C-alpha cells in the first residue's frame, strides 16, 4: 500500500521549474549528500531551471530521503528515479549517444559508485562525527541553545542511524583498514576505466561522471576517519581526480561562495545574475 | 530443495572453490554459528577463521596461487569490479527486498528452509517463532541497505535494468571471463542462480532470466552442469558434501 505523497513544500510553484529540496549548505562542501550534489550538478549540466529549497533538516521524501524534487505540482523521490523523470520531462539525455555495451557499463559503474563506494561515506562519518556540528559542517546555521541541541541531540541521532544502516548493509562489520582497502580498489577501478579520457565515455560528461563527482568530492572535501582515501585519490587516481575537479570548475564556480555564505541561492552565473534572475521570477 | 544454498554469497564462494579446484569440506552452521562479523559464509583455513566472501577469495588466491582466477588487463579488472558490484551490491538487494516484502511463505516452505524444521507440530511451532524474527531481520537489512524503501514495481524495474545490462555484457561469451571462468563468474552464478531456481514474485524475474535475457538463464545452466554435477543430489538429500562423492 503506497502512502500518499507528502504535502508540497512549494505551493506557488512555477511551471517546468524544478524545486530541489535538500539539506542546508555546509562549511566545507555545498552538500554532504553525494546524491544531492549529483542531482544539483546534473541540473546545472543539463541547464534545467531549478531553485533550491531547504529541507530545514527535517523534511524528507516519501521514501525518507534527501534529495527530492517537486515539479509541476508533483513530488518525486530517489535521485536515480528523479533523473529518469527529468530526462523525460525536459528531453535531455547526456548518454543518448552511448552504444548498448556502453550503457550497460554505465549501469555497472553506477552500482560500483552508488552501491559500493557510497558506503565508505557513512562508514567513515559514523567514526569521525564531530565536524558535522562544527564550522566545516552546519554550525553556521545555529546559535545559542539550538546549536547545543543540534550538536548533542540531532547529530548523535543521525550517527546512530548511519551506523545501523552500515551494519544492516554489511560494511559496518568490517574494520577501518578493510573498508579503506575495498574503497581504494574501487577507486582504482574507476581510474582504470576513465584511463586517459576526459570523461568515462570520452569527451562529453554523462550522468556517470556526475554520479562520480557527487561521491568523490565527499572524499576530497569532507573529513573521513583518516586521510588515506583522500591521499589515494590524489596520488593514485590522478585522472579521476582531475575529472571531478574539472566538473567542479565548470559547474561550481560558486562552490566557495555557497559554503562561506551557507547559501542555497548561489548560481553558476555569479551573484549579480542570480539576484537579477531572482528579481525577475518574483 | 531447489538450489544448494539460499545465500548467494555462500553459493558464490562454494562455486569459486569448485572453479579454482581447491579441496574443501562444507560444515553446517545449523543456523546459529556465524563468523566474527556475524555472517555466513566464513571459512577456517589452517586453524584461522576468515570472514566475508570477498576477503576469503582474496586470501585463497594468495594462499593457493590462484591469480589466474582473475583477468590481468586493468580494464577487464575494472569491468569485473563494476559488474560484480551490479550483481552483488545492487541486483542481489532487489531480490532480497522483494523476498522481505513478499516472500516469507517461500522461505519457510520445503523449497526453502522448511525441511530443516522437522515435521508436524514441531515444524508449526518453529515457524511461528521463526517467522516474525526472520521478517524483522530481513526488513531491517533491506531498509538499512536502501532497497527496502522501494515498491515491488520499482524493485522489478531496477532488477530488470540490471539483468539487461549484465546480459549485454555477457553477450555470447561462455563465461564472463571469456573462455575460462573467473571470480566474476562465481559471483554472477551465486547471484543469478536464485532468479532461475527459486521463487520470484509471480515468477516474473524468473521469466526475465529465462526468456527476456535468455543468455543469462543458459549461462546459469551451463555453470551448474559443469561445476555442480552433484546439484540434484545435494538438494534432495541435504548432504552438504556430495561433491566428494565423485572423487
């Protein structure tokens, strides 16, 4: 039995405009969710008009997750499904030119990233937790009592949840060295697959590159249990690292601004253009 | 009754041992003995316990000099790693979630674990106790991993997409590794065999591997014929070491 979709957050929605609901910005990375980072970057790649909406740490999709979108009055959950919907609604398909074998490889490497490498993120974060409530994390959003409540109650609850998921999935049962080894091997597979190409399938970025971007940037910018994984990426996976940084330069010129101002309103086009666009749409 | 082991990881590991031609003995965990990581399968080798099927395989490759169980070309290794993840970290969980949502009766039936519970009143009592425990545990795992959040229709769509990709990748090769089986073949067999031989909701996914992507169904049959000649014997007698009967 399907639960009814949650009530819309954005009632006065614009037609054919995506409302992307995600966590507020953090100090060291626009978002600690690899799926939200993937999705927002995908919207930018495909030039689909969107507005960020803060979930205020509490509002989740009908599947209990972030990110989710609202489009033309409908709620869509799960970033992979959302991308399929957007491809259909906006007639955009970064992988349209891939042949059947390449499309099969895309599905496989996507699993390697989102069902494999992904798990090293909550695993590490459930062991190195303090930063989430600090400057690198969300502390800029809170003051006084709320700050203490966030640090002492919300964050530990979130960590406990993460640990349970890691245990249920299986990765939580390994020790740190084992997880680091597995993850390094997976990084190496991505590095071998991209080879000397600019992107995984040649000169044009596909959804797979954006998926890798959303995940790899977490290892490059957010604290893990040790520096092993970041060092491995930078030293042993130069092509992969170059690719995700190329995407960062091209699609996130406002990365630093988004983080320092903790703003969901920055855009690729610079602050003046963003303000003008905002003024236009109201 | 329909396949030697319901755990795809155990089926994978045992198939790997047979493909690598290593001497082994199966030991029944009696549903209660688990590794230090709380799982099966695990092995004991020269007095040491090793847990997690992938860690075990790496260790055995080293100990017994079985590097030829994997491709040497880095691109082939990368593809093997990716398709292994697709089968083991993605496809596997779609079926697991479907079973946790729809498949209890099957698990407790004689085709599943039912025959181990004796018969008559004892069996009914064991099922009464086991059912909610297994249900809760499977739901916990499926929800934690993430697949448990999806509806059966969504799970079917995801499973079919994964099967389609695996089918394209296999093409008309005899094994995923080419002419000879590799570790990826053990993984694929472990995770695809359940679709061929066990219950899937309304048989739809069994139809997928047998009719929509027939090279997968045929692949599973091929590996079974070659590496599990004692399949029917071990399934019907529940003897865990029928592979030794051939020696």
